[in-house]
């Protein structure tokens, strides 16, 4: 079983994930329409690129935008959650050992205690995100079961990985479940809201080009995100 | 009844239809007919499939429902943080739902959509700058208004406005003759005080082609005179077109995209006919947005630019003050506390925040910024056509509270507001809430402080 989920199934899920996000990017770009969107993407290109870079850059920096600054609690929650989500699986020693064994490559690794801490951060952030969804009327009204499912898909690999790492009874079960959860997450990215993994960059680039080309980018200092 | 006599899916293209609509006071019959208007779901879905492409589809799909847009919306704040005013909720429950149902929606639903699209969003685009994904719900509501318009679910005044543009190429029933007559009349009225004053009509190769808001010839002709005097004092070589003089676009507020194209094309034709060096539009926000920013796209101009460079009136004022074409008497600078109403259309959506501040440095001793201001300023409360829609007057008035509180907090006694919509909203705000403020366009303020060169003074003057 272990061989299967870390072998063919892993290949399949990484394949679907990679091809899926490439298709999403291609479809996104193909679906841009200068006349309908009212942005001349292919004219005034330098303004467009500048606008896109600014639009992505400021939003990737904690407190880099007015939106982040006016919601400090959420901003901290957001960055902790996403840092954990991205860094832990990429730089976890165990993942990289596996990677080295199977494909002969590996990335830098972070110490296990750091990975553990990041995992706890992810899980705790997810709990706070759920509580926030319940507690705040302006978020509750937007929340659907689908939002919770997506959060579960994203967090499940961390919960199961944490249990497996700490050698809870039934280690094999938790390990296999962890791997399956990770694979479900990878496969879900192109097909669910988790597509924001890549579409965040596309969407931010698009609005950045809109402001950079049409909405003032050629006149002012660029939009003060 | 599939379609009504007044309320139907056909845009108004004849004077006869327009008069029939206007005769229906407050749209009583119009809205009654709307209750029986059939939704053409197949056409609605076909339009969506053709026009809802990756940008909007992605926005609808990836919205994380995080609620960060809530506090960005002045309607949400003005309505005691009513969750139903959260921008994401407003667009998901309307456009999102139409898409989910593949256009299969009924009359009651479309009326709810219309009410939401015009009375709960002024398309100020502020939410777009607070969403981590850059989801601009103002853009989406603009799109939704287009869908509503195509189905005939559009507020009475917006249907009239669209008809006006289609028939008169102006938001009001002003013909080319009326317009030229008004210019002549304003010139005659003022030439005694301002010897040599001219309002040149259809002069070719001028440096400036000046375009206006139809409300000016209709209700505030002195605004045209003031513009003429300031151009005269600045020594500008300018002209107005006899045709293509209207810069505004109620068609944009109505979501009548074909009407939008017809309107801006008329102005672009004037540019091509008269070959000015550049076009300057009056102190209006949406007019600039429509004719200068969005218009080239409606007209299919692949550069995204107007046929000649086009600027907002405040850009000309800042330039004239900077270069000394207009000199102001420093002793006449405004002494009272003054604030500036940043118009969404030319500040947030056109990058002119610094230009406005530059002007204020010349005219006000005690300039006070609103909080927030510049790109992040709140809508005046009357944008997106809302000022003119009777059906939503109450909602509009509630929305004004945010701007009222912003102004009060500055302690300013005068609000400089170079935008017709903002100007109207602030005037109405004062009428409703009596907060003891004054409001003004730039032109009258400048005229009070401008230094008149000796050779332009009347002979019997001081």
C-alpha cells in the first residue's frame, strides 16, 4: 500500500496537479479579452508589467497594503496559515528524504521542530479561521459548506501528518492517510477554489494591469495598494 | 405580458418613445409593467456565455468568502454593518446566482438584482482595492447592470438617460443648436466684463477642445461662462465642438454598452474633425471615466486611448497654475478650513490624487484631508447614477452618512468638489443633515482669486 500511494498514485497526483495548474493558467490568459475587460493587455505592455508586479508584490508583504494594515489580526492569521501551508511540505526533512530516494532530488530542509511548529500554526490557524467564519456576521453570511470542505482538504494533510509524525497508535494507517490527504489536496488544486494557488497571481496581475494601463498607472505613481 | 409598452427589452431610440417614458411621472406605469416583464433566460444565458470570460469567471470562482471587502464598502458601514451589504454577498447572490442557474431566473429575482445593482453599489471600485485577490466588485456590478439593461430591468431614470444619449447624444434633451445658443448667450452676457471674451465654436486646430456635462448648458450655464473666462485669462487657444460636446455617459450607469459606444464616438468624431492638440473635459468624474478611460474600448480603439490626448479639468488647472498661465492672488487664498472630495472616477480610477493636492496648495491656507482619502476615499454616496434615481432615494440618503461623518471629522467648512455627482451628493447631504458646510466646483473659487492681466481688464474697470 505504502509503495502504491508513494509510487504510482503520487506520480498521478503530481501529474494532475502540474498539468491542471498549467491548463488553468493557459485558459485564464486565453480568456482575457481586451475589449470586454477594457484593458489593452498587448499595447502599453511596460505599464502593464509594472502594474502587475506592483499589484502582486505589495499583497505578498505582510502589512504591505492598506487592506492588510486595516485588518491586522486577519493579516497575521493569513500569513501564518499560508506560510505553513507552503513551507512545511516543501522543506520537511522526511519529504525530502523520500524525494531523494525516489527521484534523486531534494530541497533544503528545515529542522523537525520548526516543521512541527509550522504544522501546529496551520492547524490552529484553520481552527481560528473556522471560528472567525462562525463569529463574524459579515463572514458567516458568505460561508458555505464548500468553503469548509476546501479548508478541510487543505488542512487534513497537516493534521494526519502531525499524528503520524508523533507516532500515534496505528502509525501505518495515519501515514497512508496523510499521504492520501496530501494527494487529494494536490489533485483538488486545479479543480476547486484551491486554484487560487495559481489564480491569485493571475487575478492580481490582471487587476494590476488594469490599474497600470487604464486606471491611472500612466499618470500617477501607480496605485497605492 | 412578455414586454410592456414602456418597460421592455428595447432601448429607447425615438423621441416618441422617450416622451412617452417622460410622461409617466416617477415611472409609475413603467415599474408596474416591470412586474410582468418576462425574463428571456435563453438570451440572458447566451449573453453570459459570450461575455463572462476568465476575469469575471475567476473572480466569481475563487472568492475566498473572507469578508475583507465588508469594511471597504460605504453602504455596509452606513447600514450598521448589515451583512447583506457585504460586497461579496451582494455580487454572489445576484450575478453569482444567475451564473449558477444558467440564466434561469424569474421576474422577482431580476427585480432584486436590479435593486441591488443600482441601490447597493455605486461602482466606486473601493472594494477592489481591499480584496487580496483583487476582485473588483464595482466592475462586476457594471457588468451586471449591462445584463439587467439587456433584459429591461433598469431603473426608469436610467432608461430615460440611455434614451437621451441615443437620441440627443447628451444626457439631456439639448440639441446642437441649444448648445451653441447657450455658448453665444453666455459669451454675450459676460463680454462687457471680460473684453475680448470668446467661446469659439468648431475652430480647427485649436490647442484645446473643451467638452462639458449637459447639465451645464441645461441648468448651470454660468459654468460654461466661467470656463471661458478662465481659458481667456490663461490665453488659451481653445474651442468647443457644435456636435460631440457632451462628455458624460448615463449609458455607462445604465449598462447600455451600445449607447456608450454611440456617445463617445460622437466626441471622438469631433476630435477627428477639429484636430485639436488635446481635449479637456469639465469638472466631472464619470464623464472623464466614460469618455477618456473606458470610451476607447467601447469605440474599439486598440490603443486604449482617445484620438487626441484627453485630460481632466483639474489637470489643466494644475498645469495653468504651475506654469503661471493663471496667477492667483495669494492674499485671496481661502482662509477657512477646506477639504477635497476625491472623486472615485478620476482619483481612485485615474491616478489624479497628487494633481488635486497641487491645486489645493495654491488655493487653500488650511487644507484638511479626509480620512481615508486619495485612492482609498469613500464614494460621495451619489455615484453610479444613484443621485438621479427616485426609486432609491432613501437608500442613497442613508449612504450619504459616511461622507457626512468624514467631512465633519475634518472640521472643514468648504468641500471642494470638482465632480458633478459628488457636488450634487454633498449639496443634498447639506439639505438633509444640515451640517453647516459649503461646497464648490473649482471654477468659481479660481475666478475669485485669479489676477486679471491689465490688458484683459475692462476699460472702465478699476
